[in-house]
């Protein structure tokens, strides 16, 4: 039996594409053995552990920071411990291939895989390579990237095959039901719906501006606000709040007329398939490597939306942006489920090639 190890974690953006991949693999190659290696305290335990036909294993991992912090020293020991744990798992399981979606947890797995000479495929979703991607790329057999402009950066890794592969998203995002969403929220369908998603960890700068803009927004909109863990707001008429949602998000997508959120690559991939107007508040350059600003700019080259940087964000500008997007008309989504199935099939076929599985035609 062929055996695939999948890793990736830290935020939903590193995990949800793996969920979509696992669903596609189980459907196309039910005899394939899949092991997922995640962090001991990460979101993976919520999003992966309960999936059928997947063995979930955990390792210690530390955060990789681009700035000085005393935590860097303690986290270094966690990474070393994670390498040892990964080595033991991989040595015992002997998978034919490792697929890494990035995030801090993937570094120990890739290092251990390299030591054991297991082929490794890494995938970068963003418009600029993350730190883990930069560290693991020299050991990859193949490097997949969603943004075609990244090919120039990756050509320095002479031993790796390069391939552009868009971010894979879950099939059910296109299968939501408006009536189910109305039942969940209590909305009557008399007002357009604004869906606010601050990412899997929440976005306090968005939350604070929504708090101040809420009285004006509620005059013309019903609002679903996904606030982030530990950041829940008090619900009121026309305003439904959640810390984080996964199982019912596709229903909220179906009901939403406008989406407001960060500019993570996975979220943007989902919203592109949905074809709805978006308001993007990218993570500021001072809080990241600037990838969300790049993601957002490239997203708007082909999709309807507006960018509000954190520096210019205010309740007034947010309210104005929502009104502007409410006036936008977008083309109806046509055959996007078929397009998503074709993308999933491409992933399956490429991985099956490595695993010597009988691939679907």
C-alpha cells in the first residue's frame, strides 16, 4: 500500500488546502494510506484529527521569527525535538512521499524527511515565499507555487522540479445553502448580508473598526462577523457573531453579498471561486513580510473588490467601502464546481504519479 505524509499548520491557510487535498485523495485513491503530521497545540487537531481514513500524529514545533526574541532560543529546542519526533514517525511509517503546505510545523518534518531521503513536495500559496518555504526549498524534489511570478525566485534550486499549481480549496465552499444560513443566523433576507472574516486567528484592527461602524452598517445590512478565538463580540439583531467557523462557513458564503477580510492566499482562492465582491484589509507590512499586500493587489487584477490598508482603515472608510461594494454587480458563477474538480484532479494525478497509484483519467 502506498503511503503519503502530509504536513502543514499554524493557521487555517496552511491547513484547509490540505483538507481539500485529503478529500480528493480519499475519493480517487481510497486504498492510499495518509498520515498527517501536525503540531501538538495547533489548529490541525481541530481541522484534521477527526477526518476519516487519516492517521493524525503530532510533534513539538517552535515559531520561526524574523526579529530578536528570547523565545527564539526556547523554540529552537522545540524544533530540534520536533525533528527527532518526525524522524521516528517517518522511519517507522516509511512513506513514499511527503507533501508540505508550509507553516512552522512542516520544517521538522521536511528536515527529517531529507535525512531519510524521502521525496518531498512543497507548495507555496502566497505571492512571496514564506520563511519555512525558503528554508525547506533546497531539500524539495518538487516546488509547487500558485503565483507564476515566483518561478524566477525558485529557479535557484536547481535540483527541484518547478510547477505552478493554484491553491486547492474545499469543494463544499460552492455547495452552501442560503436557507440553512438564514436558519442559523435568524436573518429574514430583507437586507444584503456582509460577511466579515478576520482569518483563523482573528484581526483585532478589523474588529475594532467594525465595533465603531456597526450602528451605521446595521441600518442597511445584516452582518455575520467571524471575530477570532477569544475575540467574540456580543450579538444583536441583524448582527451574528462567531469565534471561528468551519462546518457552516459554506452556508454563510452562499448567503453573503459582500465579504470583508484579510488577504491570505487560501481565503482569496475561496473567494475567487465564489465570485463575490470583497473588501480586503491585508496584514500590514510591519506585521508580516508584506505577502498579503501583494496577494491583494494581484487578486484585484482579476476579481471585484477594494483594498483598505491598516493605515487608512477607519470606521468611515470601512462604511464607505461596504456601500461601494454593495453597488457593484458581479457576473454569476458558472461551472466553478467543475473547475474546482479539475484542479483537485490535477493534484491527485501528480501525487499519484509519485506514489505509483492507479490514477483517475
